[in-house]
C-alpha cells in the first residue's frame, strides 16, 4: 500500500479512506509521526479531537500552566533548521508559547493538510482477513490503514479525572478541570474559588488564582514537595550559544538519563559530609528546577538518602510558611520525587496570603458538593468557582477511551485490565495487535523523561520500522508474547529497585478507583532505552513476528 516516494495525497473529507498509516492526536507525537512518514512517501492521516494542534497543550490552558522542562530542551531536535528558527522567551515555556511553537512547526512543515481536526477516533479494530485496521470516527465515517499509531500521550483530555463527588450536578457555581480548560478567559476577580488538588497543575494554578480571587480555598489531600522554578526571561546571548551548540545538546539529550543534558550525581548522598550535602541542596534550591533530584545517585533508590533531600525540602517549607498550623498541614511525608516532582512559582508563599485558606482533606474529607459550595466533615465552604486540579487516569486511560481490538476481537482494555497488568514489548507494541504502535506507550520512559525526547525516539523507531517492513515486503509485525513477558518483567524489576513503587500516585494507578496497580513506566533511563530498542531493530526486529508475502485480499 505504499505510495510513491514524495507523492503526497491531497485529502478532502471522505475522499480517501485507506491510508498507509492512521495516527491519533496532533500533539508533539502525532505531528512528528505525520512528518516522518510523509517524508518517506507514505500516506498518513492524523485525526485530532481539538480544533487545532497541540495535544495536551491545546487543552491545558489553566492559569499558570507552564512546562517544567526547560524550554531549550522542550522542543523537537530532529531538524537543525527548525531548532534554530524558533526562539523561546523564558527558561520554562508557558502553555501559550508551547502552543505557538507547535503551530509554528505545523505551518513550517505544512502538516495541517493531512490532519482532520474536530474528529475523534471511537474504535479501531484489526481486520485479520485484509490485514488492515478499520477505524470508526465520531462522524460515522469508517476509514482504514495498514498501520495504526496512537499519539494520545499519557495524560489526555479524554482521560481527565473528575472525582465522583456527590452533588456536583447540583453545584450552582461554575466548575472546571485543569486539563480541559475553557478557551475563553475565566475572570476570577472578586470570586470565591476552590481548588481541589495539589499536583503539578494545582501547584501552578493556586498562586495565580490567589492573586485574582477574592478568596481561594485549597482542598489538599496530599501535601506536596515543590521546588522553585526560578523562571526568568532568556537573554539573546544564551539563546545564540544554545543554537550554536545544537548538535552537542541534541546528542546529550538523547544519550542522557532523563532527556536533559547535565550530569547525574555519581556518589551516594550518604557518603557526603552533612555540611557539604546541605550546601549542594542549597545550591540546587537556589538554581531552581528539577536538578536537585539528580544531585546524588541514590536519591531515588535508597530511603535514607532520599530522607536527606526530603528533610531539606521540608525545612524550606518551614522557612517560607508563617502560620504554624498551615505549615503543619503542608508538610509532605512521602519520599521526595516518588510522585512526579513539581516546580512552582510562589506556591508556599501563597499560603501567607490573607485571602487563602488551606483545608486538610485527610483530617476533614469532602462529604459532598452543595449547591452553594463544598462541604467537608468539618465545614461548608461557599464557592463561585470550583477547579478540579485532580489529574488524569494516566498512561492507559487515554488508550482505553478508544475501543481498540486486535486479533480475535481481543480488546486492549480486556487484555491489560483482566490480566491485571499492562504488558507491552518495549512500550511500543503489544502481542495480539499487529501493525499497531504506541508512541510513549506504557513501559517506555514517557512521562518520567523529557517527553519530546521520548517522543522523538519512538517516532524515529516506528518510522524506520515501517520503512524496513516496506523494503522487506513484510505484511505484518507483531510482538511475540514471550518477548513482551520478558520486557514487562524487566520494567517491573527496574521499578522495584527504586522508591517509586513505595508511594501511591497516578504513576502507580492509585488515583483511580479499581484501577489495577502497577508502574507502567520504564525507568532505566532514556539513553539506555534507546540502546535497547535500537539493538532490537538492528537484529531484524528481534522479539517481533514478521510475516512476509502473505496473500491478503484487497480491501474494497
Ligand atoms: O494531577 P496529579 P496534575 N479528592 O495527579 C488530588 C503533568 N503535568 O494534573 O496526591 C481530593 O499529579 C491528588 O491528591 P493525592 C505531570 O506529569 C505537567 O496536577 O492523590 N484530592 C493530587 O493532589 C503531572 O504529574 C505539568 O492524594 C484529589 C491532585 O489532585 C501530571 O500532569 C503541569 C482527589 C492531582 O495531582 C498530572 O498532574 C501539569 C480527590 N478525590 C501537569 N483526586 C508541567 O509540566 C485527586 N486529588 C509543569
């Protein structure tokens, strides 16, 4: 089904219905996947629910939304030209700027002509007779493709977590979820606002809303460690230097542990004299950002080592927050960074404001949402606006929103949920689902790395794989069950050798009732992961079944 090299389809709605590849989502993943396959001459169609490109950055427009990867690393690196044409304005890019960047990429690479916006993929079923994926869209259209590729990401608007709290339907005020924020401006001026949740989204939104609202009530279930972002404008000299060093920066990003250049600590926090360790943590706190996590090699693997940095961060909360009772409520107890670490701008300082109240939900849980506000076991809080910063059904949630079925009608949800464990081969594919690829899928580095780097790895691997299949006359590629079993065991062993699995979080699935617990992220490092997947490809896609020259009926 391969089209001529460089010959692109002009696609009008309903005109062409069979493609070499169909991709879901026009975020970082889908845009690059489209470009990569189209450049190789394949016909590709991207379906996107939103009315524009951007993926999560199209939807997450909440106040204060900003990425916590530094901007100069939060972009594509596959094209030197593209890299050099774009200039970030500040150390951490705000949501609107990331959206502008992705629009710039879409325009620059002329991607929109192969993206159908305002369209959701409802179902994708593998048709074994024709070796095709049949895909149902929300407008009733059915399309098909040889390859089906998801670029839905791990955190999607389709999988926002709005807790089932009694009474929400009777609330007379307005409510919003941070991950599905309205596109029109919400004016908090003079309003009584409640925010539930103190993860990355809540920590960013709370200080900004507090500046506008008449009164802000924060409903906190788990206190959070956060580190100052120390955001600042980037100066021209720095930007020019970055652009000059493009090749070296790209190399370091791709070979590193987390997708960022920079060294990781090579010795134990416990080998360091306490005064020296304190000064290392102070320097990291002053510099801002996530580097504190990498100051010593055992912060994420040794409880005592982790306690040294957790204690340090608690001491900072004590220094910043004035009211002793509020300070007590804000003191986190879990191992630092075993929930996804968070960066902030004036988060703890916000609790010194007179118009901010902190409610400790562990002491007084939510009973119900009332027409006028929210009632805990201790009090009722009257609210005009209620903001759910309550996160997502992460990693598998976005995939399970689509009825994906492989061979013998097996559904992805049934396979992974009934087996009580996600199983993938390399986080890229799963047995029983031929010609199906998952960009930043479960059991790949994804959300515990600098995500655009993880995306580039996957897109390039998938692009090369599809080219290989075409060149070698391969009809189908499918992960072998034993290869995926071994990969899943390996991922689990790596996770269990760290402290991550000791804390309940959205990473373990603990935030969603009845979700099977696990840790579906490969945390062996992005550089190491690249070596593994590249070696698999170099060995002719070891661990996959490749079927060639199979007679298939053409699909009408
Ligand atoms: O969601 P979260 P998020 N009652 O799941 C609480 C990425 N991201 O949207 O910890 C009361 O982290 C929950 O409490 P607890 C990033 O990967 C990146 O903030 O479960 N509270 C927690 O406090 C991030 O990790 C950026 O006890 C409830 C909060 O809600 C991921 O998205 C910015 C509750 C949810 O925190 C998700 O972050 C934003 C309930 N029923 C997001 N249910 C940047 O790059 C949940 N909570 C900066």
